[in-house]
């Protein structure tokens, strides 16, 4: 739905990355570099459309079986934790983040999440266009549940219940505008005080399932939202939670499943919601999955072929020249007081340049990729990434970590 110079550059990169990934997939069985073997296996299983079609939803059978086995509230909480471990933000999200008021340290954070539509407003608005999308969403959920094996009646009933539960979560969610005030989403809470917000939720069991220990403080970004989650866990029938968790699993893995799931996910999320009429070719979708899962392995292979040390040196020189010119101009500003200039110089010197690719590459030794259904590799990659993120809790913030992968055409500051 958009086009510009960044897209033109990204298309050039896609062509270069396709060459890298095709070679990696072809050579994966004989690769001596474990990272290149992982890269080739991951991309190769995604591109193996015959295997993906044959597998259907069966690779998720064990996850679905665990959800179907839920019988009580503790079971729901453990299932939420399990989905969180594989990167699916059911009901809420749990992550690490630099402490907004003491950024040298990284803390745990709980944030509102759990919606199948892009934003709370999709559920709360009552105009005709919004009501039309709400109706189409319920039909979409029911369709996906039928594809997963439910009969039509069960799927239709479950879809309505899912919409009710998500609407309750949406009504308790902060608007995007309200979240722009950083004070409004900063509520550092001692672990011992969490029961004041969520009196029924077992944080000890939840954190234990993640292997996260000695968490003394958590930023509960939206306390009112978490209180609502707590009350919904108590008041909503377990059967409705089972349906919702099943839906969360399917919705978040659908683009990696067989074509009926992929097409229906695209139809609603891209065509209905965004007006995009044509799906990207498989290799571009697989490239995106691979960049997300193994971005710095892909980045290493990319820069070896497409971004020489000389090119990085030129880019760094340009940035150093910009920094020097900015320092000169700061000194010449007549309207800025000496005290303010001192702070401006300090801010300028504190900037870390991140040009092209990181000096130290990320460690992927804990990630395993295997031949077989692609969605299983995707789940393993999500689990690896979640564990990596949560290991940061309680540690000093790594200011050298990159927030984007080397082949990404973009820029950012933090």
C-alpha cells in the first residue's frame, strides 16, 4: 500500500538477499559453518511448499492438544505463559526493556496486548465502517477455526466468544494517544506488590515457567489493563479461554502454515484491513521470516557479498564529518547559553554510531533448525528470541545491541 525511495532500495536488497539465501539453502546439508547451516535450513524449509502443504496444521497438534486439555484457571495461566514463550502475546505481553528512568539497567515489563485486530479502536468504534470490519473479523476467526478442524457450529460460537473476550481487553486498553505520555506507561512495581494489581494471578508460577528468577521489580505499563485481565481470568469460562488461546496460536502462525491458512490470513489482514490485493511471492515472505529469525546471520552473509569494509569506512567517515560540523555549529549558536551548550556537547558525544553492521555479531548457538515442517522451525526461532530477550532482565543495558538487521533499509535512534 506504499511506495518510495526506501522501497526501491529495499527491492535491490531483496534481490541480493535472495541470492544469499538460495545458496545457503542449496549448501545447507554440507555446510561446515553452523550458522550458515541454520540459515539455509530455515529458509529451505520455508521454501519447501510441498512439505508445508502436506503438513497442514499437524505440526501444531501438540500445542493444540495442550490447549484442549486446559481444565481450570491455573491451566489457562500456564497456557498463556507457554504462548508467550513462543512469541505469541496472548492476553498481555511480557518482555525486557531498558528502565525508562534509569536506562543503564534492563528491567521486566508487562504491557497490554492480546488483540487479533490491529488496535483497540477497531473494537470500540461504533461507526458503520468499524461495525462492518468487526463482523468480518468474527467471520474470519470462524473460518480459521474451521480450517483448524472445528465443525461449523463450534467455530461460529467460539468466534463470537473470542470477539467478546477481545472486546473486553480492548475496552481496558489505553489509546495510542494516551500511551504517548511516557509517565502514563511507567509504573515500576515491586514483585511483592503485584497482587495489589492482579490479586488472583500467580506471578510466581508465570515467571517460573519462563525460567526468570530474582525479579524484584516489574514495570506494569497499564495497571488497569492488567487488573481487567485478572478479573477476566476469574469470570470468563475456561471453555472461552481455550477458544481464545487456540485462536491466538492459529492467527500468529497462519502465514507459516499451508495455503488455506495463508490465503485466509492474507485476505483479512492485508486485503480487508489494508487494501492490498496481491500477496508477495513465496521467496519474499520466506526472506522476511528468515530476516526476523536469523537477521544477524543473514546480515553476515549479506555484508560479505554486498557491503565491503571499504564501504563501511566511507559511511563512518561521512558520519564523523557530520558530527564535527554539528559540534562547530553548536559553538556558533548565539542564542544558546553556555550551560545549554555544555549539555548539547555531552549529548553529541554520547551518541553511538551504528553503521552498516554491528562490530560484534549476535550468538545463535542456542537456536536449532531442523529439516521438516517450516512452522516448527519458526516456533523454535520465536522461543529462542523470547528467551534471549528475557535473559536481559536484571542486567546492564547493552547500548551496542542493534534494533534492526543489517540488510534493513532504514534508520533509527533510541
